[in-house]
């Protein structure tokens, strides 16, 4: 037992001695190396720089390889980070793009709305004498045979039946079935609509009728033109102001095809309306009552109310219209009634005792008793639609006929 | 040949620490502050294998840094071994002789009643806390190595930065609070690196989960 313990102790001591020897030897070697390198800093001897060169030659390839490996790994991670940044920025860019697309769409919408308002403003300020009022289209007749609109203006705004409705410089139709806060519009393309019109160039009169119920197309036809005149394609058709309380000269459309003379059974010309009926949002109602329509209008609207003319002490000032009054035969080609004299007293409406008006029936009803305006002619504020501008058909000039007066005749023979 | 295993392990860990320091840590800057993987590795070797191994590792790192990366002559060559030896004095395992000597000193203190007298005289908490610090450095047992490694790394990094700051002060670099902050940040970062490297290094040294080197050696000898 003692021998075994002695053997183990001897083994332990020898192992410890060897370990110490290695560590001390290694440490001494390192100290010597440090000393040589220290001396190499102070003495310029090549042999003192040898250990550094050896160590450098060994370590440089190792360090180079490790640097490359680490560089590859870090490059990979850098690429990953770069890619993730790119993906993030791409997503952000997509979000921005969607945002800008929304903004662009809104801008387009606002631009379209602005154009519509601009047109309305131009129309309104260009024809203030016709008492325009802007209205919004709140309903369309979606049928296949009729084309009517519903507007958000009615009697409360002074709208009456058969008032002209225009949009972008073209006639949309006329009002009918007027209620307190809304009214309906019979468009010019409706088959039941007939509007007196004339060719702008030749001043030939006729009547325009819609074809929507006949052919399903948003077109019009012009009937009752004189037989000796053949309109050209592109001729502008305007309202004539005859027969209906319409301002004169509102463009309805242009002649699309004129084959009346070629076919015997075709007694009309096809008119392309100016107004785009598919995209109507805002319109203008001209609350214009011509003087010749006064009596009929008042008698129709004031049933049960008798109007008596009461002379006033002072004349009512009338607004001045910077418009050309269509009284000339040469301009309009139509004899218009004489405008109302400025001294005409305002008619005062006095209700008769019988029949008494129903108080419960009347809502917020403003009965407009605006005096009729002098007959005005529509002045175009918007350019006419693009198309071939026809040259006016030359009218036959009257051949001068010599007039003879028997008193002025001298005969030489008699004198002689 | 069997006795060369430990020196070879120390050599390998030292080289790995050096390569980590010069090749990897340059990619791991945090706010222009980097850590010293060399000092972290030396701290692990110091706590794990003792003073002689720590000195050898310090010398190897110093020689390599002086040869390959030196910008100031002799600075790395001397500072690494000296700092390593200083930290090894404080944080390496106590030898049997030291442990016995401290045990005797503590026993004698208790016998003389110095501790009791100390408490009787100064009852304030501050003095008691100071006394605990004194007792920490006069302890008769080794601290947990997983606590000593970060402490050793922090101390060595702080000393190394102090040496660099002194060199900068001598060279008229114009020291300010920013340098001190950077030194502290670098030391803390070195502690973090030491904590990260601690487990794989000690696993390589076959010391993972053991309190100290002596128990491992005793177990080996008993086996």
C-alpha cells in the first residue's frame, strides 16, 4: 500500500514537474523573444528583426485567410441587410405610389369639377340678363325611349315651365313638371321634344325633334326646312325663339348628315347635339321670360289670381342689358314684339276673394312675379364644337328690276 | 506529449483571440467603440488556467500585436504582458499555499477579536460596506469563475485604456471627458465579449461547469 502511494506521489510529482518545465520554458522563450524585439527597437541590427519577420511570415497568410472568411461572412450579412433595406424601401415606395395615385385621381376629379364650374361661371356671367341659375342633375330617366333629367331647382328658385336648360354652351332641353325644389327637363334628344330652331348660316327655320325613342341614338332631326335650301354638314342649328319662351340663338347642335335631297322619303336633316348627355352633372337654367310670353305665362301660373296693372308714382328701374336686342329683322330674321316700355308700371298681383287660396296647401312657395325681360338673344360664351365650318350658303341676291315712271318718260319723237 | 495538451490549448485560444480581435471586431463597432477580444480571451485563460498560462498568453498577444499591428513601438509588447500579470494576481485561482495562509490570517483575526472590535467602534453601514470590500480582497476562497472572468476582462480593458490615455496625454492629444467615456464604453463592451466567449472557451478548456481548475485536476488525478 505504501509502495503504491509512493508510486502515485512520484508520478504526480513528475507530471507537475513536466508541466512546470513546459510553462516555464515557454514563458522564458517568450520573454527572450520580447527582449529581442525590444532591443530591435533600439538597435538597428538585422538579426534582432529576424523574430518579427518569422512571426509575420507565419501569421500573415493565416490572418489573410481569416480576414477573407470574415469578409465573406460580413459581406453576406451586409447584402442581406441591404436587401432587407431595399425591400423595406420598395414597400414604402409602393405605399407612396398608391398614395400619389389616389392624390392624382382626386386631382383629376377636382380638375374635371373645376372645368365644370368654370363653364358654369362663364355661362352665368355671360348671360346675366337671362337670370341664369346653376342646377345639379339629380336624376336621369334610365329608359330606352325617353330622355329626361331631374334637377335640384324648382319654383322656390324661380324656375317655371318651358325654361331653357343649357350646358357648356349647348341646349339641353326645357323644364317641365316644376315642383317646389325640383324640376324635370325634357332633353332635345327626347322623341317627345319639339323645339323651334333655325340654321345659323342660312337663317332657315324649322323644328328640331329628338330621335332617342326612334333609333336609340342621342341625335335630333330637323324638319320643315325650306325645300330650296340644302344645309351643309357642320351647319350650326340654334333656337329660333319662336313659339316657345326661349332665348334666341342657343346652339342645339350641328348638322351631321344632310341627305334630304337624295332620298324622297327623307324629309329631315340629322343634328348632332352639342351637349354630351352621358356626362351631364351641372346645368344652367335661364329664368328668362320674353315679353311676348308674359301674358300666357302669367295666365298659366296665376290661375285664380287676377293681375291688375296699377300705375306707380315712379318708374321701376330696369337693369341695363349689354346685349343685342333681337328686334332687327336682319339679325334675327324674325319679327319680335316691341320690348316693354321702361315706363310700364309693375303689375301688382292682388288676390281676388274667390276662390280663396288654400293656406295649408301652399308650402314655402315663392311666386316669382319678375317682369318680362326685353327679348334677348343668346350670345355664345363657349366655343362651338370642333368640326368643319361650313361656308354660308350664298343667298340669291335680288336682281335689280328697273322701275319705270310714266311721268318721267320722254319720247324724242313727241318732242320733235 | 500528454503534458503538452494544456499549453497547446492555451496557444490555440490565444491565436483565436488574436484573430478575432484583428479580423472580426473591426466589423462590430458600436458607435465607434470596439471591444478587445484579446483581453477577453486572456481574462478567460487567466481565470481558467492560472498565472503562468495567462502570462504566456499575454506575451504571445503582445508579440503578435507588436509584429503585425503595431502603430506605437513597444506599447503593445510591454502593456499586454504587464496588464495580464496584474490581473492574474487579482483574479486567478489561489494557490494552495495562498489559501492556507489566508485561512490562517482570517482565523487569527477572529481570534484576536479585531472584527468584533471593528464592529463595535464603527457601526455605520458605510464602514461595514467598506469592510466587506476589504474582506473580498482578503477572502480565503476563490470566487465563482463566471464572475471573475467579466471582472478580469473589465479590469484589464480599463487598464489598457488607461495606458492608452496616458500615452495620449503624454503625446499632447488633449484628453477630455469623451476619451474617458469611450474608455468606459470599450471596457463594458469587452466584458460583453468576454461573457459571449466564456462558455465556448471554457468548454474547449474542459472546464465548463467546474468551479476551479484544482477540482478538475484532483478529479483527474483520482481517476
